[in-house]
C-alpha cells in the first residue's frame, strides 16, 4: 500500500520516508488516508505520551505537492518474518525476550486507548545486534476504541471475531499470541523452513490450537508460563482471553514466590512446581499428627497456579471441613461432608500471605482443630 525509502536528514543521519503507492491495488485515496492516520497517531504518541522503545519514532510529516510524506526513525535490523525464516525460529530465551517487549508495547497502546489491529511478524523489525530489540513499524490500521465496523484482517493472525466485523483489546492479544507462537522455533524441524504465516496455519485450526503451545514450539524453561499465556491469548472466544495488553503483560512478568507452612515448631517449604497434600499418613507430602482422628488421608491440597501467579488451597472432600482465618474473618473453603459423606473436592480458594489454614472445625461454633500458618517468601 505504500513505498518506503531510506534517506538522510540534514545532519547525515538515516531516516525512513513513507509515501503512498499510486500503482497498487488499493484505491489511492484509501492509501493516503491510511498514511495520514498513521502519521497522526505517531505524532501524538511521541509528543503527548513520550513514545515507547518498541514503537518506531515519529520525526516529521508533510507534503510535496499533493503527495503526503511520513518521516520515521530508521531501525537498523531485519524484518522479524524474514529473520525467522532465515534462522528457523527464535530459541526460548530470545523468544521470551521478544514476547515481553511486544506485550509491553501492546500494554502501552491499550493504556492510551488504541487498538493496533495488524499485529504480525511482517510489521515488526528485530535487532539481533541490540539484545534483540523489536520495533513495531506499521500503524496504518490503528483505531481508537473498540467494537463493530473493522475491515482489517490478517490471514492466520486475525482472531475469529474479525469475521463478524468486531475487534477488541483482546483481539490484539490474540494477534500477539499468534505472532509469538509463529516466531518461536518449531518442534517439527520441517516447519522451520516455513514462513510465520504458513506455520500459524498449521498450529491453529478452526476450533482453536491444534495442540498445547509448547508441544508445537520449543519453550525451554519458560514452558509452564508460555503454555498458559499463549493458550489463554489464543482462545477462540475473545471473552476468555486476557482482557488487554496490560493484563497480558502482568501475566508474563508475574514472579513465582515460594511459600511456607508453619505448625508449632515445624516448617515446610512449598515448591511452586509441585502440589502438596496436607493430611495424615505416609502418602502425604506434609503429614500431621492427629490423635483424635479428625483429619482424612486426603484432607487438603495446596498448589501454585502458574497462570495467575497465586497459591491455591482445595479441600479434597474432608469430613470436618477446611477454612482460612484472615484478618478476623473465617473463610470456609469447605464445610465438610459431616453426615452426608463421602464428600467431593471443593473449588480452589486463593491463599494470601499470613493466612491461617484451619484443618477441621466444629460445625456450630467453628472452633479450629489444627491451624497452620501460611507465609510467602520475600523473593
């Protein structure tokens, strides 16, 4: 739709000049309108909001006769789509770095009330020599707000709701997910020769992902995080995805915090990579003395949820229930099956730093039997 030239400014520095392509397939008035909107957006982003390191810098906009010209930063590097074909894909460390940068740029766009609508590898530059900095370079489809009426579509990368003419912040999140999935190194070596667009056509079917993300691409030590984040970002239903780029970025940067349980003079470390069963008997991960027989062999289960970055507790169907004492409140995880056993597992409930976990309590007065202290590490 446009023609791009490499030029020099008066100081000898290199810049990029964009102008409409009068010989293209798109009517020239639409091409001119697109370029003018892009210039308006970039000018505002850099003058009003201070810009973003992963968004191309605006330098100037004007006309030569009737021809509009947009002057931008020259980003020395390679188009991400071309780089991925040349190298076979990004290894996990580089891929996670790129995913974080793109999520941060998307969070910035959504905070200032803009939808990108054309998030894909061919609109991104990568600088391998500069710690793999990535830069979004095309903003001709940027739009204020959300809702009906969009005509923008990128085969393979656009979300299902685009068919209905709808686009939301979570639609950009979908395109982020498709972009990241398409540029990571494929597990199937034969796919490494394909373009990102060809790869994503193999990864995503009409009903959603063909497999777990990290069964399709190499995620390395980021498997738990990327598997959750990419699966949620690429949910076919826009209502089930991360709401916007801000929520997406927060999910990526969430730090995993180790936790501890204390009981009398005993202390146990909870591993984020493992579920812990707190109960009696030899099969328990954390076994407690129970002289009165109020606990079951499977009383509660505590685990870390990688996606939300929180610790959860679940009653496994105990007779005498489980609760949490928090700031004077008595939060019932499960009342216990009491006289209607066997019981069923409860829904998971979030644990917070300083909570007291009550294992078994009296039905009427809610007097606790065993109380454990839950503490989060400082790092």
